[in-house]
């Protein structure tokens, strides 16, 4: 159903950007000596998390997963040990780089090594480590879909996005994210997104410290009034050895919306 003024994020054209220029700012997040002092990194946006606390608002952009790499290297592009890497940028100058190795809790030395060891979750002020950093969001007109409409949109191979709004403690939290895996039943007018990752806020943190508690999760729903999160946490697989796994289920009362962009996607 098309509604005037409805817009959705065009995730195919929305990105996190950050710039490193070690000629101007000493390195603060790298573990491999770069052959070039200057680089712009672009990462697709996977989720936009908006947190409201009364009149205050913060936004966090989650980037798509990549692997740690030696940018510009003539060989051995994939440093060892290697990790999955996700960047999170806030709209007010914070970042958290999330690295996932073969075991939880692993750290490796920074470059230069006198900086010490890099934690698997490195929280920074972006001005301290990047020459610039930003979230570029493209929005386009969209159809707002009911349950039957979303099933048909899936069968028609339309791009879809979702928005989940819920209250957690003092915070109103709005998650915008692309619909990836989708279950569609046009006969019964049923649909169920199974998608992620998205960002989950820890409402126990103060508004100014929210980035410290951000977690990753998958999300699924088949009603407008609730969703279930599958949260990524360490799981012990042997004595003293843990790995990260999406395993803890959490049900939330929420308002879910589905959209199909009508232009620019």
C-alpha cells in the first residue's frame, strides 16, 4: 500500500565511511603496517539504530561484515591471525570496531606495537583515530506493506526493508534494516523475515555510554506487535575456551513495519 511521504533507507546505496591519513594523525586502530599513509574505507550499512531518551537522540550505524586485510599489500593481504570485522559509527563522533577471531577474548598487537594490544571491541572517539568518519544514508520513496502485501512483495522479488520500534527501560529504540531471508505464504497472507545482524542496545548503560554495550543479533517476527532477537554472546565450548555464537533468544514487545522501496533501489 503506497502512502504519501513514506520513505525507507536504500541500503544498497547507504554506507559507513572512514578515512585514515597517518601523515596527519598517528594510527590508532591498525595491526598491520600500511604501505600507504592514506585510505578511505567504505562499508555497506547493515542496520541503523536510533535511540531516543526524551528530547535526546543518538544514531548508530552498523557496517556489513568483512575480513581484516592489509590494504595495498603486494601479497599476504589476509593477515594471520585473521578476524571478521564490523565497524559501528555513531552520529556524534564515536566508533566501535568489533573483531571476531576463532576464539572469544583474543587480542593481537597494534601497529605500532608500543600501543599495546588491540581489544576485540575497540571503542574510540573518531577524531582520535580517523581523519574523518561519517554515515551516508540514502532514503527513497517506499510502499508500506501489510502482512499479505509483504508476502506478495517477496514473491515479486521486490527489495524490502523493515523497521522495529520498541521500548527498553528509559529508551525508545528504532531499528531500520534490510530484509534478507524472507518466508512468504501468499495463500494465508503470512510473512516472516529472518534477518540480521542488527544492533541491540543495553538499556543498563547511560545514554552517553550506549556504544559500550551494543550487541549484535538476528531478528525475526511474523506479527506487527512483537519480535524475537537472537543475540550474539560468548559460548564455552571447552574448559576455558569460548567462541561467539548467536544463541540467546529474547522476545520484545515491538511495533514492526515492512517497506518496499519504489524508486532508487
